[in-house]
C-alpha cells in the first residue's frame, strides 16, 4: 500500500526530523528524526513496506518490529488527516 501526504501540507525535513504545517486545519506537527525519515520517504513516494524494510536495514532492527511501529505511525498520521491512500 502506498500513502501520500495530502495537498494542503507544507513540510521541512532535515537530519533533526521534520516540521509539517497543515494549512487546512491550521496546525503544526513536529517529528523526531525517525519520523522525519519516514515522512521524507512518503514524500518521495515510497511504499510503507519499503520504508519499513529500509529503516530496519539501516537501524539493524527486526523487520517485524519496525513494520509494526511504522504502521502505528501511519495510523497516527491518518488520524490527523495528513495522509491519503494513493
């Protein structure tokens, strides 16, 4: 499954994480470095499965654990109306 950020968002991503400005709901979300990595990958069109696999490889963590954590984070982003399925 591929998710993408909604159009009404503006974001800045760097090594410290990310800041997302939601113009529609007039809110700001600040992400830590790991969440910022996931957000950057979503912006580039990566699938959730690829994001989790790459993150697990880069951090040398168990893929199943990373997939679970990424899925939880995706649910949080969806609940804030920041993602849509593409």
